[in-house]
């Protein structure tokens, strides 16, 4: 058994606690006690504020290669998509493996204990399956394990290049041809202690209602997470309304996708009926603010969703940056800009989105909180950087959410194992691996 003494720790309430002792055995948290003014003999000392493991609930690992490379052209989401396709077109399993490992290691440095990898680059460049049809998914799972984080592989069904259109160019890599072929391939993926397999409907652009119903049935019958990109862009809503007479949320509801294990990713452009549908089934919405602003998507109405009964999770999606504190505060700060009001989402609520709710949306009901029986994830944020110096116990949660950076994460323990020590990954030279992998992917 290991014992950790946390100078401050967040145990889920509105305030941090001082002098928190956390016992860890077998990858699980045992007793948690507060009020130990000094570390007892034999306890490992964690100075700063210790959080539970964070969950990055929406990731496309290969898009890390685009960081900083898409800003000169201007344009829109749709012109950015062409640049993204150019990277997707070139990936091979070896290159993708090292890029994903470095990206997941960057997440570990940012305090991410679990990633939801929304995976659609399934096949070879001309659309032919690899000898192992799950070669790419297997590489992503291996990359997460090597980086020391848990993964939910959200294997995405993708059949059409747009509503009623065949996949073209790099989209051929994404398509299994039919939903039945998607199901057969995904059934061959194995879960493990740090690995979950979930399903994704790429979007109503890429998956027709009949195929969406099959994917939803697969997830529902196995109690697996089900994610879908929903209403990221107004053009998606227009196409859906023109073809189906319903919004994307309405189409997914008709396909039986809306359930408690459903996560709508983005959910930026919803109407009142969409909000009510998602709230009634207590679904999750995964908001990815740093990507949504990068791609000029718009600002979603997250307060309205929360009031309707939806839980929020957070994702770094395209990895324009990987910083869950930045994602968390952007939920509130973007709504301040749009509404002219402060305080629509409290700091503790945003941390719950980044930790427990994110884990729940990825199928890990036993993670994201520092409590007896939970997975032993501890993320310690130093409070002595120029960003956080002067932080008080009373407002430590607010300081972290509104001023911390991923660079303030000092120590990360995942499932009882030390993954980051004093700001460095224990197994991976993350900067070097990122450099080499990004250069290769974009050369
Ligand atoms: Zn996405």
C-alpha cells in the first residue's frame, strides 16, 4: 500500500481540503482523510492542489499534427477540413502509432488519465482493410497503454462523404462500406483493465438513419458508450433538415441513439426541441471549446443544456492545445461573452465535467473522483508558478480553473502508477517524440 499526503486536495465539493491523506492499494483508492497538518512518516508528499484524474472525452489523435499549421489560410471549418484530410490521407500504422503515443503522453503531462479516442481512420489509403482490419485501432490502444493513460476507443461508423454521397478521397479510409461490416470489425476489438471499446456515429452527414440505428443498437445492447458529432456547423443542420426534415439530434433520436450512455459532441447549434430531447434522456454533451473557437464553429448554450438535465464533459478534439483547464474555463468565459453575465458555470461544476462526468461519458463510472473505491488517479497542480502564486485555500478551485495551465501539472498517478513526476513523463521524452512524429506526419 502507498500513502500520499496532499497539501490541498479537491474531494468534489465547492472548496479544496487541506492535509488530505490518500491510501492506495491495487490501483484503487482506500481511505481518504482530511486535516493532517504535516505528512506522517512514510507518506509521499504532494505539494500543491491534488485533483482526481481528468478525462479528455473527445480526441482525434492524428490532428495533433495540425497544431499551428492551419492559421494562415483563413477560410472556415470546411477549408480546415481539407488540411485535416491531407494529414489523414498520409497516415500509416507505424506513423500513427508514434504520433498517437506522443499525443497521449502530452495528455498525461496535462493531467489526463483517460482519453476518448473518436477513431475513424480505419483502413488503407484506397479504403482496403489492413490484414488486421483493426490495425489502426490496435495501434491507438497500444499508444495509450505506452503513454500510461486509459483509453476508450470510440470506434466510429463512417459510410458517406456527405448525406447521400459516396466517400471520396481520404474518406475512403474511414468507411467500412456498410454498418454490418462496421459491427463485424468492432466486435473483434478486445477490452482490458485500461481499455474500453465504445461506438461512435461519426455524424448524420456520414451515417444514414438506418445505419445509425444499427450502431445505436450495438452500443445499447452491450451498455457501451455511444458518441456522435452533433450540429457542429449550421450547414450540417441545413442538410439534415433538407433531407430528413429533422435536425441532427432529431435524426439520432429517431434512430434510437439518445440514451443515458449517449454523448453529443459539440452540440453547438441546437434548437429548443434538441435541448429537450437530450435533457429528457440525461445524455452528456462533450464541449470542445478550444477547437470550436479555432474552427469558428460558434458558442453552444451549455447552461441551457445543464438546466435541461444534460451533463457536460470536455474534449481537446483537434488538439489546437491540450489543456483541460483551458477547456473548462472556456465553457464559462465563452458564455460570459455571449450572455453578458458572469457565473453561469461554477469552478467545481467545471472540474466535475473535466473529471467525473468525462469519465462517465467514456464508460468509467469508477474514476474521476478522490474517494474510497475509485481508481487511484491523482493529479497534482503546483501552486507556485507565476500563474498561481498567491492562491488561497478558500479560492484554490477557482484559481485552478480560471488561471492554471497544463504546464502547472506536476505529478500524475494513474491507476496507482506514477506516470508524470515533477512535470516530466517517467517513460517518454514527450517533446522529442512529438517533434519527430509531427514532422513525419506533415513532411
Ligand atoms: Zn471531433
